[in-house]
């Protein structure tokens, strides 16, 4: 399988946010100690993280 990689930019927030929301939901289903906030703005959270110089994650 071929893949590409690059650094994400704040413009990627709309694309990454649904992936992050799905991850959080799956994690909360496995870990009952993790409580999700209703109506959490994942796009705003991802954008905030992408503006920080030392923030990273793998998708």
C-alpha cells in the first residue's frame, strides 16, 4: 500500500475534525472514564492544536 505524508496545516481542520471525533467516540466506548462533552467543537479544537508549534498526532 502506498501512502503519502505531510505536515498538517490549520486549513486541514475540516478534514481532520471528523476523524478526531470518531476516534474520541470509539475511545469513550472502550474507556468509561473518558467523558465526551456534548456538542464539542472538534474543528475548533483541531485548529487550535494545529496552531501550536509542538503539537502532533498521527492519522
